[in-house]
C-alpha cells in the first residue's frame, strides 16, 4: 500500500508542515481505512514554489515529449487498474465493476486523449497580418471532488500538463487515496520535479490557500456551487483564471413518440449510476402526462431490480453513499419531497433491511414532481429519480430550463430531428440524444450556476491556455 503519511512536492515525498491527519472512512464498513496529512498553507507555499520553478522548463519541452509523458502515465494507470479500482471502491463506495470501467477507465482515457489532442493542436496560427499564439497559463491549482476522485484529477492534470502548465493538486478529504497512486506513478516515470505536486487537507485550509495564492495562475475546481462561489470570490482578489464544474439538476426529456420500454433502462442508469453521486446525472425525467402511470410502473420495476450491496461484490450495482453525512442529506431531500406533495413510487428514506452497517439508501423514484418543489430544483446527489409530467413540448422545454443549473440533459424520440430540435433549446452544456454515451473528446461543462469553462476535448485543452497576438 502507498505511504499516505507524506505529501508529494518537487518530485519527492515530504512530511507536511502540520502534524494533524484526516481519517478516510470506508462507507461500507464505516471504519477508518487510512489517514492522510492535514496539510497547511506552508505546504501549499512549498508546492507552488516547486511548480513555479518547474513551469518554464516544462513549457519549453516539445509537444512530443509532453505527449510521451502523458501516455506513460496512462500505461502505468492501466497496469495498476485493479488496485486503483479497489482503493476507490473502499474510499467512496463505488461498486467494483463501475470502478474498473469508469472510475479507472475514464482517467486513463483523459491521459491518452490529451496526448492525442496536443499533438494536433496549433500553438501558433497565422491570421493574415498577425499570428495568434497560444501559451500555457502557468501554475494550475486543481481542487477535486470525491464522487469521481481520480477521473476529476485526471481531467485537470492531463489537460493542464498537455498545455504546458505545472500543477498542484488538492484531492477531496473524503476520497484522497487514489491521488497517492497517481503521485507514485509520476515519481516512477521520473516526471520533472515540480511538474505534479500533491497536498492533502481541508478545503478551508488548502483550497483557500490555492485560490488566494498570488503565484497560482489558475484554479480549476469541481464541486458544489456554494464552494464554487467562495473560490471565485477568493480568486478574484488576485484576478486569476477560474474554471469551475459545479452542480446539476439535469432533465431527461421523453417526447411523446419515444419508446418507454426501450429508454427506461437508460433513464434509470443515468440517474442512479454511482449511487446517483454524479454531477451530470439526469435526475429529472420529463414525461407526457398521459404516459406518467406507464412510466411509474417501468421505473418501479427497474429501480427495484438494482442490486444494492457490498461494493467489492462484482454483482453490486449500487453501493453505499460516500458518507454518513451524504446519507442524511439524501434522506432529507426524499422526506421533504414527500411532504411537498411528491408521490413515492419506490424506495424512500428508511434504512434498507439487512444492512447493519454502511451508508445505504434504496434506489428511489418520486412522481408528480412540480417545478416549485425543492426536489425539482436542488441537486440531490443520491439514487433519486424525479418524474415530472408535462402537457406539450413547449412546457417540456420550459420545465427542462426551469432550474438554476445547466450541466447536462437528454432527449428521447424515434425522430432524431425532433430530438435535436428540443436539445438545442435546452440551456445546458451537454445533451445526449437517445441515450448517447459519454464521449471523452466532447467538451463538458455548464451553463448558469453549473460552472464556468469546459473540460475534455480540444476545448478542455484550450481552457489551460492564454492567447497572445503577434502583430507585423
């Protein structure tokens, strides 16, 4: 197992300036499985200095050298995929099959795709009487969440490094352990000292220090909208670039001609995968009012067929929520929705029989949800699907757009042109037509309070670049 007692700065494992540690709790057993340093602002200072010193040399490496390093990271991640999947399942409860496929598979793809894209990118382009030059921003502070811990680190680190930046990573205190594997890999492949730095600790200390640090040129953050507001306000004091991927309450619109039997398995998965702990989960299913009863029946059958259990069991579809705190939050949302008038189709907030320990909640379907309800407007972050009836297409579009968020969405129709016509009217950053799968080369990010900027694809690479004009 990695030595979690050290942080990684300037190409070496080092002791934190602080003496406190933060426990990492397995949400299945609710027991402590490791402890990581509760870093200090002095640790951030040391990491930023290392990244600053490494920036110029890394910027001036060739694109093939950068791409080669990124592919080396991907290769090493693939070699340790089983180990990483087990760690992620233990630290935040993701089922082992999902961890192998998504929690580890997606980060590998980020390092591979970013390498491919940077080799195609025109860093200098002539535009007639001037050249447009794209240059790295500098030192990037990456503040990452617990729900897709390594995936979100890779989304920032791979693209930032491909663009020529150096990075300081603050992983989530709830699921930080996978970040140590990435640091070990950086050390093993002899990445330049200071290129990648890892400092663990609370958001109030490490996140605040990164957002306010005068030598951090950009902060890339994924997490809650409330924390995003704080980071944006703090970063504004030094006028640094900020990219944020925040909350979502995404709509999945079923048009009248759609085949419910065909689409409902995908609708349930898109709402409940990773126990619903997904920013882009399609947690509002908008259905024609005259098909609501049929939708309820199908949703009930499918939700109740999901295997809830030990995340280490390959047969498990839904593991526990990531923490007892998260469990209490989701239970509260369900109870208040019922009080507000939503119909409980299946699931609910009651403990699941047979589980003596673990932060488990039953996959839940609520119906007759209306736009004035909290459950329609607030991100639940649990396996909870809200069925929202509508009367015509115009109302469906209005309801889809009737939240403060705009991260993802979906549209279903047997006529793809009809689906596209609705999709382009949805005020959201990414829309899947008829269950299209996640594409690591497509830009991802939000409208409205779902964030600023984009991750993945060519736009994700450009997020980490400045623009210079050379006039002649």
